[in-house]
C-alpha cells in the first residue's frame, strides 16, 4: 500500500522543490495531488498499463438488447472505460465464448440489430456518459449469465494520506513521472537522465500487461445485401 503523500513528497524532493527537513505546504500538496490523479486517469486509458480486468458476471434477461453500465444503470458496478476483447456465457456447467466487438464499425456492420435468437453471439460496449451502454446481439429469447472483463480505473487519491495498493513497479513509475509533470509548475527543467528514468520506469510495466491482438469474426456483417461474416483485425 502507498499513499499519495509518499509519492508526492518523493517527486518534489527529486526536483528540489522541498527538502527532507521541511513539511510540504498546503499549496504544494493540493497542486501535486491534482497532477497525480490526472496522471492516474491518463494511465487508465492505456491497455499496457491496466494491470487488472476482473471478471464481472452480468445477468442478461430474455429480450434485452442492451444494458446500461454504471451507478443507476442495470449493471451497478463502476462504469468501465472499455472491455477486454473476450467474454463468456454460462451454458449448463460450461463457459462458452462470446465475440466482443471492440470497434464501433464492427457493430455498425451488423445489419439485423433487432434480430432475436436463443442465445447471445456478440457484445459491443460503448463508453457513453454518465452510464456506459453494453449491446448484445442477437437479443436472446431466454436469460443468460454473461461474464465480461472490464477495464477499471486505477482509482483516485481523495486525500494525501489515503492509500491505494499497486503492483510492484507502479509506485516508482508514478513518482518519477509525477516529477516530470510537476517540474514546469516550479520553473524546473528535468534533465535527460530524469526523463529517461521516468520513461524506463513506465516502460518496465508494459511486458506485465501487454496483450497480442488476434483476428476475429464480425457476426452479422453485411456486404452487397448478403449476410455473412468477414474477418476483421481485433486489437485490445
């Protein structure tokens, strides 16, 4: 577990804005905490920095073609940024694969969006606000249990002494990159060594989370009036 104060103080010490003997001022704390949370928000958009995509089980009722995701919606867990390109549905005692469409054009290619069938074949997630929208195709005529793997945000530090648990390597990468983010506010120009260290610390996280894309089928795609499935390149 690490606190925002630990990361912020280390970053400001690195650029010599404060010393080890003096406390941070309220202004320094507020500004650095804001930059730290903005940094976490931006990292949550990068697949190679997202370190967990916990399985989320979604009851999918018969006849439903979409589910709203987020507080006040059909799925009450926090609204995800996007989904991993794989999902399953429960059939008896087995988990069967579902196609997850990762681009809007793939969902657009489905001609008969109002089609119904005994079971789902594909999902498409659109990160609308304030709740995301999860589309299912075709609309199932019976209920299913669907498991997806959403990207979750890293979380934000509401206060300096609130703690968040990160995997190994993240605290160092956050400290070094926060140093680069804070430096211009204090008229400091980080040297090439500090910039290189920040890049290396962030880049060291990539092998842990990187996923190789694969070719996938787009169900229900239409070309020239005929319904067929075409190959599209899938990339998380």
